[in-house]
């Protein structure tokens, strides 16, 4: 690697960079996928990631079945099946839409709110291996990831 010509303490790519980038990408994928958040959702809440996402989204307010289908990127019949299952588990209730009695609004119940909060925790709490890093390493990792996330996409 060659020093950054602008003097920002970074280095520019050289011939070894593609191999290092491939290794870094593989390491990131291994770390993220080894966390098995989806398995934890199933074991703890009997939910898949899309359904957990719907419950989390419902914490922001009630939604129609059409909105739920769009949020989960499923067809309306699949959204209806999911809401029926949520309702049987006591996680949601359906109320008439205030502007159109032909439609229903789906609201979280108290039990649904607790499940949504648990799902959010499972999906967003950092894993122990990450929290075990020192502050310097966490700061460097955060800076690198922020740089990657702010890079223009092709």
C-alpha cells in the first residue's frame, strides 16, 4: 500500500488490495452470518425475520393489511395469513378503519409490543464478540464501516 497522496493517514490500493478486499469481505460475511439472528428469532419467538419486521413496524402505529403486505414484500393473501396467526397468538387486534369500514387497521396488543421489543433486541443488540473489542478497535471499525456505507454504489 502506498501512503494517501492527500495525507489523510490512509493508503491507496496496490496490487495486493483485491486479495485483501476479498479476504475482508469473507471475514465480514462469516462474522455476520455466524450470529444466526434468524435462528434466535425462531427459537425465542417462533418468528421469521419478515414477520418480526412487521411486528417491529407496527410499534410505529397501526397499519392496513395492504401496508403490511408492502412492508413485508409479500402478496396480500400472505399478509392476511400472517395477521391471522398474529391474532391467534394475541399479538395484534383488528379494528375498523376510521375512514373506510371495509378496511381494518391492525394494532399491536401489549403482548405484541413485548414480542416486537424482543425481536428488535435480537436483531439489533451487538454480539458479545463485538462488545468485547476495545474502544480504539471499535472506533476504527466504526470509521471503516461508515466510510464503506457512505461510498457511492455502482
